[in-house]
C-alpha cells in the first residue's frame, strides 16, 4: 500500500513538473496564457492516477506557474475544471474519447465561465470590458491542442500495451 502511494506521488510530481515546464510553450489569447501541455497532463493524470490526483496536479501546477510568473490567475479555472471532469469521465467509462471530450468541455465551457468572476474579482477587470463567455474560446483553443497531443500519446501507449502495464502497476 505504501509503495503504491509513493509511486502515485512520484508520477504526480513528474506530471506537475511537466505541466510547469510545458507552460513555457504557451501563447496569449485575450487575457489568458494558453498552455496545451497542461491539458495533456490533465488527461494523463485522469487515465493513470484518477480524478482527485488530476485535480491536485492541476492546482499545484497552476500555483507554481503563478509563483514563477509563467501563468495568470486564469490557470486555476482553466485547468482544474477540465482535470476533474475528465478524471471522473475516465473513472466511469474507462474510454479515451469521452475522457478527451470531458477535458475539452470542462476546461472550455466550465472553466471559461468560471474565469469571468476570477477576472472581475481578483484581476480587477471591468465587467463592461469582458463578456461572461470571453474566456471560452481561448480555453477551447488551448484544451483542444492538449487533448489532441494526449490522444495521440495515449493511443500509441494503448496499441503497444504499455498503457495497461502502467495502469496495472499503479493500481
């Protein structure tokens, strides 16, 4: 039991580091820095670790990105909703395509809508300057890119049998 927790914690730490380092490869759209690597990490966490580990990795990666000046406060709603939703979807279905859709929907729609109050209350944006749906498109662009990357990677791992082996060693 203890060995399993150490393996999961080590993998979560590596995926968190990947998300932070991968945020260097971001592009700005409106007030958001879009980082597709974070969304790839969310999906990998969902498939390998589960929804709550994925949520934790998304939170820690967002916090580190902000502390290091690599992200904005939009990193929190832009990653955590997708991480939790895709983790729950994978836990319930054990299928890759619905998991990818869960990440895209969770990040773009739920995260995009929740980014509005964050922008108003915490970032000092004027309510008249942005529409309540203004972050949906930037988050959609970012998460779609990350979902494609994760889909290709996980499909390759699944075909080779490595994905099943990794999941078995973590459960």
